[in-house]
């Protein structure tokens, strides 16, 4: 009976014989002398075990072959108890050494596969490899880089590795929900990464939900879909930029989409012009008691609350009267009234610029 291995190959019992070389001779000698296996004999068993693993044969068929060979080569002289015990001890030693070599070869193969996968992921996310060669390698890991892909990046309080329970839990949830949809889930620099085809936006949405929960409220950013191998790099970098932007702008949304944040790169593209706007519109706030910080926070909360004074006051833990006083103080210092549409737009743009430029902590 043949055995189907995890690689899909079948192990023919006849093929097992080449990995039993010298086994019958060892049993005969042990039966005659009662000795244990020598170091060379054990090494030869381990070497044969490694060869069998590398050839892709199943361990069950190989162990069965050893037992069959034991029965066929069982020495007549082993009928007495002492001789039988010696032969059985030799069988135990031989099979154990064979299995040790087999497992060692499998561990090495796993490490090689892990190293190959990690190298591919690093090349994929940094674009350091020839794109044509990268596309060829991608098939091994379930991606078709001729199609467009989008990348989602989840960041939690701690760093995550591929073997962590958090990573495995998210992966299991994705596989259970979507099966084989050519999804790549991995980690990079402690972040959870999901790469999915552009036409399967539900995958990244579900990943964001699972990752947010698994990382105890971590943030997830999703880059825009891009075509080709280079597109994965671009989408990944967009997701990272979205995380960076969320930190600077104090955005508290659990899921960020790069497509929704395009206004910020536009505003920050001309750094000199933005610096001039911040200095001109908000610079006078530095004259306030306590500096510009508290009044800048007031403007941020006011604009984030849709210019609703009661909501802004609640977010700042202030009374509405105290908030109104601050807004009046801002009007007096800057000459711009946050309640007037055009002046409000100028102030709000300047506040965004201040966040992007980390003003007033950094001088402009």
C-alpha cells in the first residue's frame, strides 16, 4: 500500500528499501553478539533518514518498512530471550536515529522555506528585487503580481511576529472566512501586514476589523490599490504614511484609508508656503500666557467638533464660557474670527499645517 505525503507524492514500499541499506546486517550481528549499535551505524541511520526526508517520502511508510525488514531479517538465533531483547533494542536505536535524521532534515527544510518567504516579503515591500523575478517568486506564496493589490498595515501596542498568537488568530479568521483567495498575511517591523487583490476590498475590511480587535484597539491603515509588483510597495508605503500622519494629526479613527487622506500630502507638499501660513495665521498665539499650545488645542478641538462650541468644550473638559473666552482671545491675537467662514478656513488650514509641521514644538 502506498502512502501519500504532505507534498502530494506517494511513497511506494519498494522505494523504501534503499533507505534500509545495511539494516539486516546490523540485526544479524546484534543477535549474534548482543552489542549495541556503533556510532558509525547510528550516523548512517541518521543520514538515511535525512535522505528520505529530502526525497519527500512519508515517515509512516519508512517506519513500516523498518518493521517489515525486522520481521524478515529476524535471526533464528534470537529465539532466546536475551538475544530477542538485544535485537529489539537495536531496532529501537536504529529507528530512533533514522527518525532523528528525518526530523532534522524537515526542520532544515522549514527554516529554508521560512528564510525564502522572509526574503520574498522584504523584497516585495521594499522593491529591492528585479520586478520580473519578484513576480515569478510571488506564485509560491499565493500572489499574482500581474494584478493590482492593496496593502493594509495594523499597528498595536506591542511588536508582532509571524508565530505570535495574535498573528495566527488573525490568519485563522481570514482563512476561515475567505479560504484561498491569494491573500498574503505576514509581519514586518512588528506590524501586521495583509496584501490582497484590489478587487477583494472585503478582505482588507475584514482584516482591519480582526486586527483592530486582536491588537486591543490598534490602528489599521489601508493603502490604495496599485498594479504590478511595484504597486504593492507603493500601497504599503501609503499605509505607513497614513499611520505617521495619524500620529502627527492626532487622528483617532481605528481604520484609516490613504484615499481619504490625500488632502494632507497636498497641503504639506509646499513646506515653505505652509510654514509661512502657520507663522502668519498662528504666530501671534505665542504671545498668549502659557504659549500657543493651549489655544492651538482649542482651535483643533473646535474644528474637529464641527465648530460646535458645546462639543468642543466637552472634548477639552471646559465650560462653554471658558471655551468662548479662548476663541475670543484667539480672535484678538490673530485678527481672524473662527466663526467667520473665510477666516475659519484660513485658521483651520493653518492648524492642519501646524500639526503636520509639529509647531510650536519645532521652530519654523
